[in-house]
C-alpha cells in the first residue's frame, strides 16, 4: 500500500479542538492520500468516528496503547 | 448507496466490539436515563437539588459549611466513579498535556463557568437540568442563555483553534 | 457481569481483588474515618461519575457538536433526562417530600433576572473555552486528563469570587422567583412541561439539516 499518509497528532488536545482540526484535515485531504489521526481524548474518538460515518469515509481504528487511539482514514 | 452504508455501519459496530474503548460503552440515551435516576437519588439523600459548583466556593468550604461539604463529597465521588469506569475498560492514561496557550484559555473558561454559575444560581446541572425539571423560570432563561453562549463560543473556538 | 466489563473469565480472580476488594476496603475506611454520610455521598457521586464516563456524557461537547455540526443525538438525550427528572420531581413533590420530611420544590426556585441571562451566556462561553461543563470536568479528571485540573483551578477561583459578588447581582437584577405549579396547578403544570419537552424532542428528532 503505497498511499501517502498525512499525520494529524491530536494527543493532549481536548474538545472542541480535535473535531475542528479533523474537519479541516479531511477537507484538505486530496484523493489517494490517507489521514492518520492519533488522539487520546475519549470524546474525540466518538466524535471523529461519527463525523467520518456522516461523510461516508472508510476508516480503521486501532488502540496504540491504553488510552491512545489511531484512526486511519482513506479518502 | 444507502444499503452499503448500512452494511458498513454493521461492520463498524463489530469492529468496535473488539476495542476496549467500546466494551460496556453506554449510549447517550442510556446515560440520560441512568443519570435521571441518580439525580432523584441525590435529591432524596441530600434534600437539595443536585448541583456541582456549590461545592467549589472556597469561602464556604473553609467556614465548614455542611451543604457545601456534602456537594464536595459528591463531586469527589464523580471523579472516583469516572476513574473506576475508565480503569475497568482499560483506557486510563495521564492525558491532556496541553500547550501554555490552551492552558490559559481553559483556565479562563473555568473562571467564567465558576463565576457565572454563582451569579445565575447554578451550573449546567443545577440551573439548566434541575432548574427546568423543577418547573422554575430561571431554568428556562438560563438554558436559553447557555445556548446563546455556546453558539458564540463555537464561533470563537473556530477562530482560535482552526 | 465480567464480560460486560470486558474481562474474560480466566482474569476473574485478579479482577476480583482490584475491582471489588480494594474499593470495599476504601469504603470501609471512609465509613470509619469520615462517617457513613460521606460514604453515601461518595457513592452517589461515584454512580454519577461511572455513568457519565461510560456514556461520555458532556454538555460542552454535545452542545458544540450541535452548533458546529448539527448533531442532535446529545440534545435528544438531554431532553430525555429533563423529562425523566421532571417526572421524578413531581412524584417527589406530591408523594415523598412530606413522607420523608424534606423541603418542597418551591423552596428551590431561584430568582430570575438579567443576571440569569448574563450568567447563562458566560457559562456557555466558558464551557466552550474550557472544553467541558462542570460535571464533564470532574469526569475528565477521573479519566486522567490533566487539562481539566487547570479548569478546576479556574472554577474554584471563579466560584469564590462569584459567591462574593452574587448578593450584589441579586440586589441589582433579582426578581421574585417564578415557579410554575402555583400558577397553573399541578396537573396542568405537569402536562404543560411534558408537552413542551415532548414537542422539543420531536422537533430535534425530525428536523432536516
């Protein structure tokens, strides 16, 4: 998989920042690229998953260690 | 198109199950029903409507004002209960180490919340939820004003954090 | 029950020690040194905190999601909370208060006025800046989030100054508290409240974005 991956590091950020930055990153994501979001805020995980579902975007979510999640979105 | 979205949603729910994040997760509605029960229990056990900021007035606490100390005990319980819940689902972590800029903004936010809760006669639980649920006009006025505040706050947040 | 919490059955004995035994020891110590009353308050709060964290119930996130993205899931849940609390409070007022010799709801009404509007507005603004409401803040501290300790410091400072000033605000803007049941009588007040909340629920449930 040779997709170019853009990274969005949201570790340490709390509401409403994660969703604002995610929306901006998704809007700026060009076709063929992937976005890798890392967050440790439980609310952000919920919000981002719902946001991506609304936009009908495919994503994979993985728990990196206790309390940090990585969401990879394919555009 | 709609059908494939629904299938994706099912896949997603199955994926979710394997994440400890989702183990035992409650929906907002479940939370609401259970919180209503706790709300009434607190009324029964303290004789007063549930409120949070009543336990944070330092002048009251230092004068050993019992109602304030009771509220402080309940508030401490909230922290412990939340800790227990997240420990149980294996997601505890020391998180949220923010920048100095964000630190100043959140302190200001706290300042506003504490001050305004005192002048309005309650926080989002005591004045918004319980104000309306206790059939008092101040609850409705407070709720509408909070919505206005959040509306403008959201616009400010977009400018500050984009 | 352990499956519900996400544990398999082999882990049961270890889970028992840390999830049940230590809390029980903690409860025992609290009862002995602080009294049964304090234990009950801690447990009530603990129940609330558990539920709040499990459902990730936070007004700031729920409301900003509505204003920024039009998401109504949280609002609907809050309306449900209001409906159920109102029902519980009616039951309390009419059947339990006298039985338990507790104060009636009329004593809890707070005087409305311009200070309520200003307070609400500043509260909403503060919530968005801080990233949580006051309950949410406590819940997030339990989750381990250090940012909200800073928020707590702000809340402590703000509350303390606010309580010094609240008398002044009341004098300037305070009016007689307006409490619905004496105005409409109980059945009408209950029906009115139920009707308004149900209408709000329907509106948010079926609005097209």
